[in-house]
């Protein structure tokens, strides 16, 4: 429900808004008042009995004023010539009114400003102290410009049973400048100005913080102050339709206090300019938009049939957007460990670790692992050699409400817990690390020796990137530990000053670990040149860090596995590759290499994409490998995969796993399910389009459409890689394309594998006729190349001679005719191609004769222009006015031979009114014959049930004696309808060009009737011939008009 009201006044005399402007000004006023109420009832589902409802209220006003002084320009005092201001703001609120009344949120929005320009100051200067300025006073203006603006909001919320501030900001801007410009009267044609000034600003922050108070003498709401100093210029003009505009800036400085070390996350667009920012607690709007954290998973995770290879299931709706899920499988059931935001705790204490565990009956149980006031994140889960579930994560205890990263980073520790299957509960958290250093990014790795290992990072001096507006290098060491079944042991620092944010670990069957990590190559973060390095345990110590590959392009996202014979296999991403289509863009490439003992072999490419974000590479003991990643396009993202199948020895081409409108899959974690198929858990962000206002360098505001997330859901995806061999109609090609009987032809079939898994020994069998209706096998061919990898295609080729039987043939190709290859879809394995086809053509009906008794003789036919001679009879139908109209007659005729026509006639007695009608001939209406062109099996023609008046030349003659002519004209009606008042004229020239010498009328002329008229004519001059015309004006509708006249030669 909305109630808008708007009032606009333009170009009117209004009272001056400022005393120095005089009494009357030209003004523009725009006012708009709005009130909006939205009431939402949440879904009520059995067995719920409580009704929940929320009301959102927004009330406010938008006002815009512009004034411009009119009349004589002042010459000897300072006044104001232009003044404008605008306000856009309002009050919004959200109430819960059922089951109890509660004010959930109240906000005040502010957006507005004012600008003042003084009158020209040059006349004052010229008349007082600077007389030499007088010549330029008419051409140049010197005036002052002053602006003030405010933008932001202040919001309150009922959180944790207390009415407190929501995270919100207000920015106040002030500016004063002196402008030297070409006289403003000429702005429509030419302009130029030089402006210099100072623009201070104040940034207020709510609810405030102790950090703010420490900088501003105990004022918690004052976050930052600063000023811009600028000197800029502009020249512009218009010459006819040509516009030109030149801008320049000679000075643009920024001064702020204080300069925070942190990066300010989530700052609105209009607050970005001029602020270095700080760390802020995340916005928690997901707690209020709709029911938070709803477990919606069913009891049957995925369909039990075999006709699918990708399925995804939504498990939790409106989950914490940064849940960072981790996935493993135990006893055939999925276990997902993730981050939960407890709405009953403040943001600096609210994140917990939970486990979503699938039960033997298919249902799900959501169990807490932590439930306290510590901040928990980055969870990982795995199954140890004894079948126990182990979870690890990063934990911060006793966190201050102040989000200063220098206070929080030292509290980061690694914690773990173990699931007790007997009690169905997780153990209390145990801290593996207890120091004042930042420990983060734990990873659980299953070694080839069956042991569970943990690798993580530690910042030895807590130097870690927190200001994301500037490039920086983290200070991190790599640590390693082994799980002995009850606790982590053998804790060691494997690599000092690895200075990385990503590391991969693999352990051989003999317990030898290897590490691969990325690090900035030259130590300069601005150059952005990450490279991969590795180290392994040689029995007594870790080897010095060495480079993996000397390629100059960026390398990252390492994934390490232990292959056959304890050979380390490394997967990684190479970035900054030239895009094949768009010069301004780049691509990324997934590569694989293995360790030979002396070093890494030359990497081999696997796949390439515009982006390979969220990359997960998992390997199976049977040698199968699956890589999953997210690829973005136009603001949305989907999951893609490539699969290595050891049975065919090839990688598949990339295959899309998800394809949704307005969603973005992120925070992907992958694992092998008990059946040996890849699965993944991830967050699917639901997106929408919103209109946002942006401001350009000149201060102009305009709206743009942006894509923003509105909800996060937790999903589980299962991928059962299978081939999908398919052949489409246009994949079957013949050379020549339309062979005739007895002609040799080459048949070529293109077989596509539309899914990820390759297929070996793909057979294609060709048939003459439908194989399901007794088609005759022609031959079976194996498609090449062999195998056909996922996402690729192969070709099968065969030579064949079309039977010389003169009949139609339809060629069929069937992929995997014995059904020996299990596929995702078995219904798309066949295609057909018609050859040597019959083509029956309908010959349109036409009137052969109108009979005296009112019957009409029609002639039509069936033509065969093809090279095929069919046997049997061809059915036909003659219909009135449409192809679905009444059947006048029908029958069957012998099928015409090659190049022949079967003529047909029908004597029709119309029971219709006089007029024109369309008759349709339909040949083979039941489609008994397969034809090359079915569209020409129908033909139509217009049949006239009208009179047809003629002048009979045999019974029309003339005798001339001098200038006297005796003429007898005989007219007949050979049409279907009677004719009355039939006019007959004799002319001295063709109709329309000559004069009427004499005329007569036949009162009634029935069909097949005849009448003669005698005329005695005195010629106006000597004429060689005369024209006799019946129905000269066309007043009588006729079947035809080309037989309405006769020419008589006079002797």
C-alpha cells in the first residue's frame, strides 16, 4: 500500500529564500511526499499454529528548490545570484505485530544539500581598488561558491532484547571555492572556469566505538574528519551541433585523520571517496529479512533412478552467508560442518560451528559443535582411520566489541572437536594452539598412509592483510601436525616465512609429506606475480623452498595429491592468459604436473576458462580426479567441472553442473561420496537487480542497475559422471545430400558426448528404415577418436548404395545399439535422414465446364516430380473454403509414377449462393507416404459460382451500306448464375477509348441462355471496324471478363 503526493512548480515568481537576493526571483520547486506500508505474513505450515507477521513502514519527503535572481545585476555590493537546495529523506520502520507487537527496526534516512553562488565580485573590485579590471568586467565573472551536503542514515534495532544502534553512517560535506569564469550569461554557448577551494568533511558512525573515542577525546560517534584541497578548470562550448568539453586538474589533495590500518568492509558507495576505512562487523540483515536458518532438506536426498548425473538439494534456507561449509562422508551419510551466526549474541560473539549430519533414514540432524561466546570460523571436517569424525576450525576467544584487527588477530587459534557416535554429541572444543599469534586456515588431509594430517598457517608477527584497498604481503609460517586417533601430535613448523595465504599438503604411503604454496615472487605486492614453491621432508629436515615452474605468468590455487607409486601430482591455476576473443580481458588455465624426484615435469593443460574461482580438486584412490570451479558471467556464477577417467586415460572437456538465473555459487567444498562419485557443498546466493545512484566527477547523480545478493542457501550437489552419447538430426550428413536410387553415398554421423565422463569403443549402427519397425541393418562402425572424451565428439563413416527399387528410404543412425555404455540419457541416441524420397504434389482444382443443369465439372490431379515410383493408391480430399472445411468429395487414385500426373475430375452440384469460393485439394491427408516435402500436398484455387457473359463471334455480324450499318449481336451466359439487365454496347474504338455508337439491354439471360440484339447504326465517319461489348461497366459479377467483347471488321 503506497500513498504518493507530488507538486511541481516551474518558472514562477516566488519569495526570495535569502535576504541578500532581493524580493523576487525565478524559481523551480519540486516536492514529493510518500508513505509506504508493506505487510508480510510468514508461511503457515502444518503442524505450526502460530501466525507471524511483519509490517514495514516508510514515510518521508523529497524537496528540491532552485532560485535565480532576476532584474538588474548589482554593481557595487556583494549579493547572492543563485541558490539551490534539495532534501531527500524519511523515516522507515519495521514492526512485528503477530504473535506479539514489537518494534524491530527504526531508521532515519538523510540525503540532501544546498549550493549558493554569489553575484559577480569583479565590479566591486574594479570600482574600489582595481580599476584596471574595468575592461574585463563585462566578459569575466569572479564569484564564490559554497555547498553543504549530508548523506546517510541512522538506524535502531531491537536485538538481543535491547534497543540499540544498527551499523549506520552519516557523512557531512562542506565546500567553499572561488571561481573565475567567462560571464555566466554566455553559458548556453561557451563557458570556461577556473575553480580553487577547500572541501572539509566529517564522517559520523553509529553506534560508535571505543576506537573512535580514543582518537576524538571520548566522542564515540565521530569516526573520521578530513579535507580536500583542489584546483581545477574546465572549458566547454557549442558550435551548431558540435559540443566540446575540456577538463583539467592541477591540484587534488586529501587530508584525513585518523588513518586507519584496516580495510573498511561493506562501506556504501558514496562513502568510499576519501576514506581509508577500518574493519567493521558484518551487517546481519539476513537475521530479519525472512525466517532465518530453516532446515528444508527432505528425507530422500537424490532420486534413486539412474537417469541423471547432476542433482542439487537445498538443505538450509537463509543460512549465514559466510557459512564456509566443509563436507565429508561417513558410513554412506553426508556430514557438513559450517559456521552458524547465533542471532541471540552480539556480532563479536555470535559465530558458532555446527554439524549438519545425514541420518540412516535420510533425514538430517543439525548439531552444535560450539555454543559459546567465542568467534569460530574456517571449519574443516574429515574421517580418521578409525572411522571417527574430526572437526577443526579457527577460534577467537574473549573478543572485544572493538573490531580493531590489531586486537583480534593475536586471538586466532586452531581448535578441534571429535564426534562421539555413542552419545551422538561432539566433544568440547580443544585448543591445539595457545599463543598470541594469528593461527588460521586449517586443512585436514588424508595421507596415502591412512593417517589424518593437519596443515595450517601462522603469522609470527601478526602482520596480515587487513586493508584491502592496498596491496600487501602476509607474514605466515606453515605448520603441520598428525592425528593419532585422540589428539594432534608431532606439531612442527614446516616452513618459516612462507608468506602465503594458500597451501596444499600430500603425504605418501610411507608418511613422507610434501607442501606446495604460492608466494609473491619478488616481494613487491604491487607487481602481483605469485609463483608456486614446494618443499618435502627428506628424512631429517624440510628441503629449502624451490620454485615449481619458471613460467612468468601468475600461478596459484595449488591442489596436491599422491598418485600411483607415491608420485606427487600437483594441480594449479595459471592466470593472466590472453583472452582469445576480447583483448581487454584475460583467462585462467588449470594445469597438472607430477614430481619426478629431480623436479616437476612440464605442466600439461587440463582446461581453460575466464575465471577458475572456488577451485576444488579431489582425487580418488582408483585414479579418478574431479576439478570443480565457479565461472562468472554478467553478475551470476555457475559451477563447472572436468573429470579425469583412468579407464579412458583422458580429461573431459569442461561441463556445466549448475545453471540458474540470478544466483551465485560460492564457498565450494568437495568430497568423494561412498559410491566413488564427486559431491560438493556450497552457498548459493540468490540475486536481484536494484537501482543505485552514483555520482560522477562533476557531481552529477544518475541511477544504475546493480546486482545484489538477497539470500544465501546451503546446497549439496551430487555428480555421478557418466557419458551422454547423442546424435541429432543435423549430425547425420550424406554426400551427395540427396542421392537417387542405385547411387552410392557416404554416410557420416557426428556423435557428441555431452557430459563429463569419456566413452570408449562407441559403436554406431546404420539402418535402412526405422530399427524399431523392422529396419534393415546396413553396417556398424566404431566412432573415432576412441575414446570420445566428455564434452567432445567423434565421427562414424560408412559407404552405402541406395537400393534401386524406386522406393522411398529413410536412413537411421543409432549410437551404442547394444546399450553397453551406461549413459545419463538413453533417449537421444538415434537420428534419421530421409533419402530417395517420394514427393507428391497437389494440382489445384479448376473449373473445366459449367453444365446447363447447374453442375460444375472440376479438374485437378496428383503429380509426382520425384525419382521414386510408389505402389498402391493415394488418398485425396476436396474441401470447401479451408483445409478443415466441409469435404465435398474424397477418393483414392493410383499413385503416379516418376514424373507423371494422375488426372482427376469431379462433377459438383453446388448448393450455395452466388459468389466466389475456394476449394482445397489435400493429397495423402493421412501421411501414409513419407515424402521429401509435405507442404506441397495441398493446393487451392478460387471457383466462381457466377455468370459468365460472352459475345458469340460466330453469331455476331455486321453489314455496311455507305455510312449505314446493320449489326446483329448475340450474347450468351455460359456461367453458373443467371444474369439480368445485361447491357450491350457498340463502340468505335476499344472500351475505355472510344465512343458508344449504340446500346441495348437483355432483360434476363439465364445460364446457358442466348439472346440477339439488332442495331442500325449511322456512322459518324468512315470506320474500319466496330467493337461489341457485353457488360461493359462490370455491373454484373462474372467468372471471367476476358471474353466480353468481339471486334467486327467492316467491309
